[in-house]
């Protein structure tokens, strides 16, 4: 659990014009993140990585490449976005021999919400069956887990080690930090408010803004850790317009465009997600002024 902290970008998955994974582009950007941006971990196959579109075989392929490029320098977290305990376990077992540090698992994201007892059993069974630690990816609005339920699951289930807390509600993150304390790892995905997330005590972040401008985010993490809040506030003021520019229903496509503007080829989004529109591109270019 203690190896997962700091700036952990949820990496994009580059696709070619036929919708196939471009492994060369993937490897190149992972090397940049680890060796140039000096991030503290890698999270693959999540929302930013269009993990909901990846097959079991593709999930293993992306995870394998990430572990290879990380080369033991930083932990790798594999995301699983699926609707049944059986499918999540199948995918978790498919990457269990690769050396990933943990699985990042969404609650059921289809219409029907399990009750709290079934939700707890879902995450417990996944960890037990795969032998891997589980981080709850608390992102799906209609199956959102309260701070109280998250605290209960992480406290009572040894294999469930923490949560990636998404949504823009900083109070929920603050409540979770207060209730759970150091019994689990709490990674912020409140992209617009990483500075206060870190100041409140979040153990790090797994958020799309980290993939978009990783070096700025590492600087922000360092500034808060060093108690340099004037510098941290200045970095927040640079990051917020970038988040405002990329946040939309095609967020992964916008992240890829922002990466390309900075010289990091990122490939295409996978259909049916549309590429960044001309209006979105103009907004992103303005937000990145000074970085490109």
C-alpha cells in the first residue's frame, strides 16, 4: 500500500486509424512519464485509457508493456471496468503474473446498483480470487460509494487497500480522509482541486490532468510536500484552466490532443468516441499557452 502515492497518471491507450493499439507509441509515452516527468506510478486501462473498450487480451498487453517500461522504478496499477464479479476476476487473473501492484476496479457501472453488502462482497471476492490488492475506483454516479461505506470495506477487507476518489466534491474527499485516516491509500481524482486535495492529506492522485501535464503536477505535489503553498497556489492557477479546457464527454480524446501539442504522440481515440473538435482544440491551445 505504501508504494502507491504521489503522481500516478492514468495513461492513455494510443489507437491507430483501424482502432488497434499502437504499442510503439504506448511504450514511448510510458518511458517519458517514468524517466522524464519522474512520476511516482502508472495507472493503465482506466477511464483516460479507454479501459471500457479494451478486451481481456488488450488489458494484459497494455499492462505487460507498462510493467516492462516501469522496470521496477514505479508501481503499475491495472484498471478493470466490468459489470460482473466473474469478468473482473477473469481480467485480474490475466494480469496477476505480470507484477502489477494493484487492480483499480470500478463498482458495477450498468443500471442496477448492488446493495452495500453485495458491494463489499464484490471487492472482497476480487482480491481473494486474484491475489492482488484492490483499489476502489469510486467514479460511477449511480453506484457511488459513500465515505462511510468505503471506510467499512477498506477497514474490514484486507485485500482492499484504498480508493481513487473521483467527482468534484471536495467535501466527500475530506470526509473520507477524516474517517479512513491512514488505514488505506486515498488517491484524489478531483482534477480541478488537486492542490487542496494534497493539502488535506490525500496520499496522491490518479487523475487525467496528471497525464495531460505530468511535470506540472509533480511540481505541485513537491511544493505541497515542502510546505511551499505560495508556489503550489501558483501551479493550481496554471492547472485549473487546462482542466477546464479538456473536461468533456470525450475527455480521453482531449487529453490526447493536449499531449500531441506538447510533442507526445498519443494516437486516436477508439470509436465511437470522437476526436477533439475544432472548438475544443482552440480551447486547449489557449489553455496550454506557454507550455507549447
